[in-house]
C-alpha cells in the first residue's frame, strides 16, 4: 500500500481530484481511498495498492501544483529523529553568500553556492574555494551578518518545538558554519549542531576551516547514527540542495523544502507551496497539537 498526502488550494483539489484518481489508476494502481485527512486542514490522503511511487508523484504534480506532498509505504507517524539542513531550509538565507557581501564578493561566491546546491560542483571543493575568498574579512562581520541578515524560515520554530514536544530528537546539520549555526540552533530549539567552523586568527578569517568538512556523507551519517541510537526509529529530514540528497533519501520522511530540482526528485516529500508547518500537517499532527 502507498499513502500520498497532498496540500493544495481547496479549489484545485476539488477541481482535479477525479482526474488525478483516474490518472493514478491508468498507471496500474488501484485507488482505495481519496479523502480529506481527519482534523487536518486542506490535506488530501490518497491510498493505493500496487502503485509506483514515482508514477503517483508525477500524477499529483501534474494535477495539484503548486502543492506540498508526502508519499510513504505506511501510515506516516511522528518521527523520533529530526535532522535538518540550515541554509535556505531553517533560515531564509545562504550564510556564506550574505557574509561574502561584507567582503564585496557576494555575486562571485553566490554563483559558486548556487552551482554547488544544484549538484553541478563538488561540494567540498566549492566550499573550500568560497572560504578561501573570504580570507582577511574581519570576524566582527559574522555577528553583524547574523544581526542584520539571517532570518528564520516561517514555521521553523513551530516545527522544531512541536516535534520536540512529541518526543523527537532534533539535530541541525549544515555545510555552513558553527558561527552561524550555533545561535540559529539555540534560537530555534535544536538540541545538537553539526557543521563546519571558519578559522579565525587575530580577529580575521584566515580563509580556511577548522577540522574536517561536513558534506553530504556526514549529513547522512548523522541521520543514520541518530536513528541507530534510537533502535531504528522513524526519522524526518529537511533540506533544499544537492548535498542534502543522501540524508533525504535515508530518512523515513525526506522533505525537500522549496528545493533545487535534484533534491526534490530524490525526496519522498516536498514543500513547494507553504511553510515549514506544512511538514506537521503532512505527518498528521493537527494544529491544536502544535507548540
């Protein structure tokens, strides 16, 4: 059995539901239910037998975009592990791009960032090059950037607080930097942070990093380690870029958040329409239970 949950404008859902059901069945699946999810606003739950997840997702995308969705081979449950990317997922910015603006290099560095997130460049090489370009920038630019530029994504605090209230362990894992991730995690309520660290000497960035690079393999390893520590618990991962793909695939529920095409295609969930609270809706947590 496959269970697909979709959030879209009510008018779109009602206008296209019959056509979507017929299209799913034309793909060889048998639809055994297509009904609103009880107590959850605007969520349609479609239950099928013998369906191909990719084919069903294609149908849902064609009929209900823009939408938010999750497809699972079981009834979704509240996860006990939540591991999330930071930049452009929990916050609305790419920290290194904003920091580069203080060095007059935003356009150059942002282009490298975009290509890395699209999966066109090796992440570690792209990160090393961008950090090198920041060498000589005053350390005080970090705090100024945090104060002036870095803002939480809508729904981020509610998502983290609600999951924690339901017994979920929360980890912020980023290819960005502890100097940004630590205060962001404290503000949002994450219990653990894994990230890179900018090297500083005499009040200036050296153009290097301290320790090993946190890349896609590390993100996946963090998620798998948290799941193993909890006896194979259900897990949720959110992210937006190519370096999040292994983590999104490894999670029980990998939700690509307003993501690059490769990340969206790899995940079994996507938020294209709403904010991070729609993750709670897709998991079946009613608004009355949000924190």
